């Protein structure tokens, strides 16, 4: 499994869970990506370790050639960024959870649905096209 197919899978699952209002599925994806980012046990690496398949290196995803400033993987940083943005937009602004006062949630309710759907489409597009702007930005910032 490549990171490109991982993004395709995550984007597809996120859009399916959002369309059918499967909140636990979205929470599971957020938790999975957050734990991958924190622990450095990435699902594509684990699958490739147990099921050896000859795959390409996938370095064509982010053609940025900058010096590495941080000894932190760009894939891990991408997973942390996506999981935190999804958690912020999906969990914090959920009016049913009552995490924020009603006077803050009500003006932002028309926007809060947009971010998870946009992220799902962007991740799915990154899986199809092999171009992920967030990963390119993270590599440009100096993550390896």
C-alpha cells in the first residue's frame, strides 16, 4: 500500500461517512490519523511489512527539494494536521455535543459542514492525482 492509495482510501471513507452521517466512522478516522501521526506507526508501512508488495517509492508526490530542518516525517505531520483540522471542524463545532456556547456555534453553523467535506474531497483528489498541496507545503517548511 502506498501513501497515495492510503489518501485515496481515507478520502473515500471520509466522504462515505459524511454522506451517510456515520459519526463514529468519522471519529474513528480522526483517531486513526492522530494515532498514526503521534506514534509513527503508519498504516501503509505496517501493511507493507506484513504483506510484502513491490511498490514505487512515491517520491513524485511532493517535488520540493529543500533542506530538512526537522527530523519529523512530512507524512506524520500531514496526518497530525488533517486529524486536528477534522477534529476542530467536526467535533468542536458539532451543536449536538455542546462543547461551545450556543452564541458561538449558531453563527458558524452554516460553515461548519464545509470543512470536513472540503477535506474529504481534497484528500480524495490527492489520492487520485498524486498532488497534495498540504504535503508539499509541509515538505517546503522543512519536514523530511
